[in-house]
C-alpha cells in the first residue's frame, strides 16, 4: 500500500449495509465461523477492510460462473 493511501475500514453496521444484510445476521455468521468474509475482531469489535471485502465479493461472483 502506498504511504499516501489510507486503509478504509468499515464497522459491522457499515459492512452489513454495504452487503445489504441485517447487522445481526452478519454478526451471527462471523461469530459462528460459517462465513469466510475477510474481517478482523479488534477490541471486541468487527472491522472490515473495504478493498478486501470487494475482492471477496468479486471472487465469490467468479466462483458462481
């Protein structure tokens, strides 16, 4: 990553909105380990790197085709 670029992190709420799903549903999937969405838990809070999330979605779309 270029030193001038900032890492864009999403909260659980923001990621759920971005993925168009309920925040509680995303939380349950993450906690159960039933989903492989790239996320980290830091200080008890889930965080999502927007670039990694977009790459994940593109990979899932390619897997479908």
